[in-house]
C-alpha cells in the first residue's frame, strides 16, 4: 500500500477544520435527500460491540435460506428503478474507457443508495442491535470510499482510464452488496420488510398491510419514537451544530471545547446511550444465519490480510510502500532496531501485527524526543484517512482492504488516541492545542457516523479526564497501582519506639524484626518521595543533551511559522479594509466582509496556538531547572544515607559489641529493602557496611559476627559486585510494563541514558527512528516511574526520625564527615589476635568515646 511517512502540516489539518462540521479530512458528507421525501428520518449509528473480527462487507451468501421470509418477493433494485438502471448501465461499461460516463452513473447510484439508507424506517429495538449498527456503518464506509473514487476519477486521463472505470464498478458492486446485506439482515430481524418507499410510491399515503401482520406486534409510530434513544452521532451532530450557551459565551477555545465534551456526555446519559453500550450481547437479537467466520489468527495482519469469506486463504494485496516496510530487525530477528514513522504507525494500528508487546508503551513515552506531538497526531490522522491503493485490485482485494481499514485500522487509530489521553498525556509537551485538534477530528468522525459509539463515548470520557480531572501520566500511574503495594508491604499499625538521646540514632529501639521492617518501609517511602520529584521527560532531555536539539529546533520553527502566518493574515486584513473603504459595490463589500470574518477566525486560532506554545516553552524551561535540582536531591539522599550508616557503626557505637550490633542491624535492613525492590537503598547500605576503608576491615578485631550476617554479606557481594550487569538489566526490564514498584540505583539509570547521548547514532534520521535507542529510553522512563507505584502506609514518627538523622549529614559537609570516619578507622586498625588464658576474663575494650564529626553533635533540625 502506498503511504507517506511525512507528517501532515498543521496548516493542512487546520484547513480540514474549516469544512463542514459533520466531516473531518476526507470524510464524505451524505447528500441530503430531495425535499419531496418529507418523511426523512435520521438513522441510529451507535454500536454495542467492539468486536472487529466479524466481516460486515460481505455479499449476501447464495445459500441463505429464503423460503421462510418474503425476500424472494421483494427486490431492492426493482423497487428503485434509478438504482437498478444506474448499476445496470455501470456494469455495461466494464472494459471501456468512458470515465465521464462512469462518473455520472456512479453519482446517480451514490445518491440512490444514500436515499435508501436515509428513508429506511426501522423499529428502535432493531436500530439498537449491534449487528444492524455494524452493517449500516459498513454501508456508510463504502459510500465514503465510493465518493473518494468518483472524485479521484476527475483527474484521470490516458492509460489509466480503463482501470479507473473497473475500479469504480467494483466499488459500486461492493456498495450495493453492503446495502443488500443490511436489508437482508433487517428483514430477518423484523417483519414486515423495512418501510422503504420506492420511487413509484413517493407521496403515497401508506403501504398495503402485510398478510402476516397479525403475527407481529404493531410497528411503533414516528410520534411514539420521537423521544426514543438517540445515537451518539445524532447527539454529537446536534451539539456541534448548536454549541452550548457556556461555549458560546466563553472566549477561550479550551473552555468551549470542554463545554462541548461535557454536553455530549450529559446528553448521552440522558438519552440512555451510556447504559445501552454496556448491556450484554445476549440481549440482542441474533440468529445463526447472521454469523460469519471470524478472522483466523495470522502471524502478522500487516503482511497477510485475511479474506472474510475464506479466513484460511490469504488474499494478496498490492505491495505496500517502502516506508511502510522499512523495518530493520536485529541479528536474531527478535527486536526492531530501526523503522520508519509510517511503519511505526502502521504497526500500532494493525490487527495483530504488534510483535513487540511494549511497542505502544515505548513509543508514547519516548516520541517527544524525536517528534512533536502535533506530528504524531498528523500521522495518526493520515492513517485514519488512508486512501485505497492506486494499484488495480479486484473485488476480493477491495473487500479485504475495506474490512481491514473500516473494522480494524480506524477503530485502532481512535483506541491509540484514547490510550494517549488516558495513560500517556504529558503536559506541557502535550499542550491544549493538540487536545483541541484531536477532539475536533474525532467528534467530526463520530458525527459522520464513521465510528462505533463505544469508541466515541470512551474518547469523550478520556478528553473529559484530561480537561476536567487533570489526568496525566503521573496521576494514571498513581490511580492504577495505588493499592498494589499496600497489601503486601505495609504495616497496619505505627511502630512505637522510645528515643533516649536526641543526637544519637536509637538503634536498640529498632533492633527487632518488627523494627527492621518499619525502618525499611519508611526508608523506602522516603526514597520513593524523593524519586517522585523527578520530572521524567525533563530529566531524560537533560541527560540526552544534544540528541533532542533537532526536535526542539522544529518546535521553534513551527512557532516562528505561526507568527509569520499571523503577520500575513494581518496584512491581508488591512488590504481588505482598504478595499472595502474604497468600494461602493454592496456585493463586493459583502464578499470582503465574509473574507474578513474568515481571516479573523484563522487569526484568532493562530493567536491561541501561539500563546499555548509560548506557555509550553516557558514551562519546559522551568522543568529543566527543576530536573537539575531533583536529580541533585536524589544523589544527596544516597550520599546522606551512606554517611548515616557509617556514622552509626563507627562514631555512635561505644564498644565493639555495639559495632557488631549496628552491622547486623544494617544488614537486615538491607535485606528487607532488597525484598521491597528498593535496590537504591539496599546498595547504599551495603556499600556503607562493606566499605573496606572504614567498616568491613574492622571485622578482624570485632567479636565474631553471626552466620546470618556472613551469609547476607556473601549474598549481596554476589548481587552488587559479581552480577552487576544482570542487576542493571533487571532494574530496567522488570519495570518495563509498569507493574512492579521499584527504586532503582540512580547511577545505573543515568548511565543508560548518557550512553545513548554519547553514541554516534542519532535518534531519528530521514524520517526513521532508532527503535533500539527509544526502547532503552522507554525502559529507563519506566524505571524512573516505578517508585511512584509504592502505596506504603505513612508512619510519621519513624519517617520524621529518619529524616532528622539524614539531615545531619549534609553533602556540603561531606569532607568533614569523611575525615572523622578516617580518623576513627585509623584508631581501630586491625591488630594481631591476642591470646589469653581460657579462665582469664577478657580485658576491657580499648574503644573509648570517639571524636565526633563536626555535624554529629549538633542539635537536630526539626
């Protein structure tokens, strides 16, 4: 298939917005039926199922039993002479090069099919059935493709005339087949046949009663159905055509868009749309005749599209463009190393082509380093509006393409947008302009009856979450995992202890299993709070340094472009005003006023975008400074904990027994921290104990440590020294899916990004992204987000005690503390073991009160 990886410009997307409100981009608006058809009814286009595995573009099977119904007595082509004549004459043109004639007949056929759909009178219970809604949505999709092909044929000449005629005829056949399937399904669900006034019965007062009408409940009159449930498409169209009063009075486009979303959700609840969306499928009318084979599982739907009629047979489609196939795999073919933007978007929106389960995660957490959010939105919109390939295709290939695009690609595009809003929204990088453009696009698709109601409602709720509830990536993580850690890690009651001295840590008060656990939990909670202050995106940008300059340059260029366009519009407005002042022609003045009104709208829109982008730039710059301070705070927390551990062993212990007791205490706290996935504190505590320069070399002169302490020492030596590469990988891999609360080691996280920053390869070149680098960045982001998943109960007394003692060891005074530790260690150098008579009591320990650190004896800060 042919597709372009170049993002659609913002100007092009803005021009799309100025079209009819019921369409977006190339969405085709259905023509209004003739005024003579007074009984026009809007159709219900909601959908009760997200099942995209059923084929709805299938022609009616030839072996469908019809003896039990009146289908054999009714022929839609005979009932609509214009439809019959158009399709018959159109079929006769197959093999010719008469493009104008085919286009004219196609336009007549298009209008005839549209009239049939508009004039169908179907009971409300049938209109609410998910099978009916899927089929009528299929008809509208085929009409859209039909109109696209007719419009495209106006520019065809030369050798492409004959293939163009064949393509128009094939699409016309598929459109009529979709309509016939809709009518056949409707007939099997309700009797008598749907009230479709034929060409010869226009203006007739009524139809003859059916011979089997006494067997059925009477049809609901139009008056009775006036207050029936409206479809989401009708509600959305009504709101877009008649904005709410709050929206009309509001001067801000953001407030206006917020009012629009809230109004749609409110009316959907009033009209029972929300309730009907979640009813059981078993409540719907169904029959075995309506079931078609599901799509058979495939290795990749990207390369092997499925024929709905023959799910076990692959239908070859025209080859895709080079950009869509531009995927470079690793030597073992297990990971994608490099891929084009078109290939990324195609993988995200294919049926089962996502070989990498983390593709969506790493792309939406890392794309802001190589792309602007507006560029990603343009790529997704281009994927939604992707046109049928220009290469010749038969009806089977067209049927497969239409099924795949309408029932798989388009819903997946909207699903990706919903995931973006609900799980990966990162202000200020994702600004309000992106949200407004996204909302305008999706609502116009909903109003054009081109999306299921479930997706429309889900999108509206996601937008409301961002606009009203302030949902971001951080809040989503906190809400998603708020109870995950509490049940298995937290204590139920605060830990009671008594501190005998204000300047010394009361180690004896925590030297028990319960105290070890309480201390480890609150230490983990403090570490998680410090890590939570890290602005993830800003920290990664700070570490990547020059790797993100291209993206920042494009953002600045876009801002300059908007300012230049605003300036050009201002000059055009001045010119129009001058022309209006000099002219006396009323028609010309009216035209100039209309043009001036349009230019003012464009100018206001650009002005809002400029303000939003300038605000985003200011917030991003502020986040850069915050990132530096937050990274420094994490480093200082680790260094303070390191000095705190050594101080309790060397300076606060009054004798050898207390030193042993302190070492054993910290080893047990280290083990508990490691069990809680607090690798940062566990590593810092272990380094403080096992530092050969200060503590561990004194083991020879200390009384024998218990076997558990030696076992823990050997265990953590293996983990933190010998198996460090494996631990580095585990810290990034285990939290990749965001399911494990963990505090990684800061130097390991930073090293993973700085390695990419100093690499010779770039993150993106020639519209191709370095997937391997972005995947590593995505793992690092998950590691930074992992501490936010803790939900430990707060113990204020223990937490305050730890904070107070950590604050004694300011990194600014680190040299003084280290000198005190060195002096004390020199006093306790290992000596040759002394022998004493077995019955002679041991001599008193020469350990006296050690010299204090400059900071160890000062009053604790509150």
